C-alpha cells in the first residue's frame, strides 16, 4: 500500500522534469544568434519587392528572444546545410524579431512563436509553427512552393 502512494508523486516529478528540462536548458544556453541564412537582412517591404521582381516566394521567420522553441529552431534546423541551401536557392529570407518587428509580425497574423511562413503574391502558402526538424521543414516548404511556368 505504501509503494502505490509513492508512485503518483514520483510520476509527477518525472513528467515535470520531461517538460521543464528543455526550457531550462534553453535558458542556460541563452539567446541564439540570427542564423546566417538571414544575413541579407531584408525588411518585409524589400523582400516583397524582390519577390515580385524575381518570382521567388518570401520565407518569413517570426521569432522572439524569450522563446525557447525559437532558440532551438535557430540553433538546429536553420543552420542545417541542406535547409540553408534550400532557403538560399528557392526563397527570399526575412527575419522578424518580435522586439523589433512586432507591428510587421502582427500584420501577418502570427499567433505563436516561432512561425515560419512561405509567402508568394501576398498569400501565405504554408505556415509552420514550432521548432520543426530539418527534413520535415524542407519537405513541407517544398510541397507548398508555387508551380513555375
């Protein structure tokens, strides 16, 4: 009888550790830098004009420094060589940080961080939320790409 009383608190501690551990690790690591794929630092307005000129869709990342999943996405998926190459070849990357670009993020209707959007001709082709791993990230973006004539 005594053992069964201890199982529930033990399971609660284990569950809490599983859910809290990634956040604690993220806080310890601190804020990830802006991934190099966004080095051109296009504004949303510049990227919109460039998208219209080139026919390439924009890849917009809405992120926040205080968001652990954002830091994970920036440290993993967005530095993966296959992801970086795909973004550079197929899109115009735009990096929007909530502390700086809150109004622009709001205009896109972003409701969660991180959100990665593929936008062409003013239409959102796909919106990915969370720290999506590299393979599904590219796969979902690729499948949403507009057909080229």
